[in-house]
């Protein structure tokens, strides 16, 4: 494709200017050695300012017209080159602080690549804030043949950047600073001293308004040389604002819109889009092309600064004829004097970084552990440890002890006889549990952990949901064995009458450990029913109520009445005592009937205390299991949720004062 130039109808004038010796050139048209063709005469001190080279450069300078020579940067300038960056009351500083805290809190949870862009923004913001706030760095970018170098020269008022038919014309970024003190900014852009210029001093009001402007002419973004595109991408990431120069032929180029304008749509407030070469368009064609350009920018998502709304500045001009350049110069002057370009650029960079991080910080719904999930987890652990069965076994044990204490001697003798015939008695099967019950209990614990982890991670972004599940799984290691040990402690404490708070504290300490007995046991004693059987198997006896001694005394009295009545009758039968069967028979009958009556009364009276004792045993075991599960699973999960809420608050602080609506 034939390259489009800036000459148009005024090409004769352009050729006439091209025949004149430009600053930094020898009379025969050759470029001064040591610098790029067409670039001016600003030479760093002590580099190549002696001998034949210096004399040729001086000759070219003397032959250049005074009104066309861009003044060199004074070598004896002793004014400070860097002025501290002074924020203008914008919310950028708290946003950067929040982003820095966000990155710090997320390093252990997110992949390094996910935080790379945010880290780059923080580094570049710190670097920019250390440099001059009096200067605004504006880059002129565009495709080959768009006329950006011509516009650069027109704004500078001198032939600084080479323009012509040869492509690519600009091979390296060229800077023009309207005021001193921009050395640090240009060093950051890696623009060497031989490519730094000063504009033509005009002394007009427009030139005064441009004080503080640092204009950078970039190579073509669509250059055939890959190194040129790399330089464009590098500088565009560092400048405060960009002037995109498009021409009627390439304003809709997909490479421009897809690679630059669309990704940088959030930087609309620091973006100028200039339709150049309108002198080549007849009649109303310029307005039609400009309207179509606005349409494309709107499709790219870039806000347009119209009707007083913030956004990109779009205008048309002809850098060759000067039509519209004055308007651009005026807009640039107001833009530079506002001195907020750097802040707005950095704020847009923060918005872009936050938009990339949004999928890993914004949750769907309200994730967390509710009371329902906690109660369900506790119920599952209580079921796995057999808390209900333990309570029922404790109730039966309490009633059995009441029967032993308040029962008739003859019944107690019979029970003793039965126990001697079957060694181990009722407690025989409590010492072991079937293997399938062990497996069932462990599965119940694992299912409880998975359920509570899924409930807590529901709605969380991927990395944080994974962190919650890992915390739950890691804490569950050794949990069945810990519950097994705590079941024994809880039942032992209840049987011995110790304070149940001690058991709860022990549960918390056991739960906070790294695993009970290395996590190699079968765990939870086989599940429901086994905890109660284990309690019975240890032979522990529940405490006796205060009325038991009276009941025992009454039972002893009934037994004595039976013995006394029986001896009385025996004495009458053998003739030792006077006959009279009625009285001793009544006494003996009272003892025989009273004994079972006392036993039945004690059994009825023991139902309430026995039930309360069983409920207390169930509560102790349930609380012990809950404390262990809370220390091992719920607390680590809650800690991950707290960390997520902290980073979520930091992310909200980063996006709260967004100026791009992102």
C-alpha cells in the first residue's frame, strides 16, 4: 500500500520546506553524525562537541534561519531538575494505599501473575510521584503516514522531528520540553539527551499556556520494525496523556482500535483523538469522517468529552495547513495548566488493575458461615460421636444404680448371681465396636467437614473458595481421633462429677493441636451407641441424690420387718413363743409388700433425675465435640473468611473513588 503523506493540496509548500536545511543538518542535507536523521542540535555537554564534527554542526546552526532554530537546553541551568510530586487533593493516595494493602494481603492466596499488573501500577505510581508535578508528559502516537511528526513540529513551532515519504520516519521517541526540570521524567522514558529538544520561542499566550508540557513523538505503532512497536508500548505505559493521530484512510484500522483504543478506554480523560489531513477531504466529508470516528470510539467503550462531560477529546485538523492546530494548542494549554493529568492517568491505571482483579475479589451473594451451617456441623459431629446414645446409656446407668441401691436384697442377690454366671455381664460388648461402625463414624465426620466447607465457600471467588476448603480439610486431619478421646474425657468427667467447663477447655486444646495420636486411630469409637457403651464398660457410677440414704434405710426397715416376722412365726411354730400367727404374719407381710413398694417408688422418683443426667451427659459430649470441631475446622474457616472480608474491603476502597465508572 502506498504510504499517505501530509502534503495534500499544499504539497508544493511542503516540498519547499523539505529543501531547506533543517536544524542539526549540514548544508548538503546530511544528518549530523551521532544522532538520528532530521533530529535537532541539542547536544549533551562533553559528548562530541569538538573537532570536525562540532565545526560542521556549528556551520549548520549558523546557516539556519533564526526563527526556525529550536533553542537548546542551557547547559549551565542550575535550577532543580526534579520537583516533588504534590497531590491535588484527589483520592489517588488512599486508593494506592488500599491497592498496596490489597496486594500484600493477597500474596499468599492468589497467583503471582494475577497480582502482576497491580504491582506494576504501584511501582509506576511511586516512580511518577517522585518526579516533577509541574510537567505533563504527552505522547503523540499514530500509524505510519498519519502525520504525527508534522503535528509535533507544528505544535513545537519548529522542524524538530523529521517527516517525509520514507517509512518509518521516526525510529525512536523524540521529546520536546517547554520548560526546564523535566530531565527525570525523560530519564524514566529512557529518552537520551541527544533526542531532547526545546520548542521555538514564540512568546504568545498559547506558548505561555504550554509551559510545563513535555511532548513526545513516538514511532509508528504499526511499523514493520518490531522494535518500534515495543518502544510505543513501553512509552504509552508511562506518559501522562496521549494524542492519537489518525488519518481519513486508517482511522478505522482494527489494529489501532483492538490493540490500543479499546484496552485504554478507561483512560479517556487523558486521551486526545485527532483526525488529521482534513485538507484532503472535500466539502462535508471531514464532518462525516469525524462522526464515524466518534461512533467507533463509542463502540470501543471510550467516553467522549462532550457537553461538559469528562472523556476523550476528539477534533479534526490539518497539521500541514495549520487548520485546527490552534484549537488543539489551546486545549493542550488548559490541559497542562490543570496539572491533574498525571493523577488522572494513575487513577485510570488503578481502575484498570482493579477491573482485572475483580473476578478474584467480588463474590456472588453473601458468603460466610451462618448459624444454621454451624448448628448443622455440630449436629453431624454429635451424631458421629454418639452423643444421643451416650445420653441414653447414662440415663439407663443412673436408673440401674438407683435400682441397685433401693432394690430389695433378694432381687439384688439374684442379679449378683446372674452376673457371676456370665462374667462381664451387660458391659461385655462395650469394649469393642464392629468395624463397619468405625467406618461409618469416620465417614460422618468427613461428610460434616465437606458440607460446612462447601457452605462457607459458596459464592466465593475461586482462589478464596479453594483456600476455605483447604483450611477445612487440613483442620479435619485427626478430628475423628480427637473426638474419640474427647468422648472418653467427657463421659469420665460426668461420671466423676468434674466440672464440664474443664472438658470443654480440654476439647479446645485438643482441637487446636496437630492431631491426636498422630491421626492413625480408627476414631470416634464406632459412632452412635458406642460412646454410651464405653461409659458403661468403664464401671463408672453416677452421683447419688440426697434422698437415696432415706430410701435405703426404708428398704433396710422392710427387710428387717420380713426377717423379724419370719423369726416370730418360726418361734411360734417350734413352740418357743406363744401362738398368734396373725401379728407376725402381718409384720412379715408388711416387709414383703413394703420392699417392692419402696423399690417401685424409688424407680418412679429416679426417672426425672435419670433423664436429666442423661441429657447432661449428652450435652457434655455434644459441647466437647462442638469445641473440638470449632477449634479444628470452624475457626480456620472463619479466619479465611475474615481475610477475604478484609481484602474485599480493601478492594472496595480501591474502586470507591473510581473516575472511569469501572
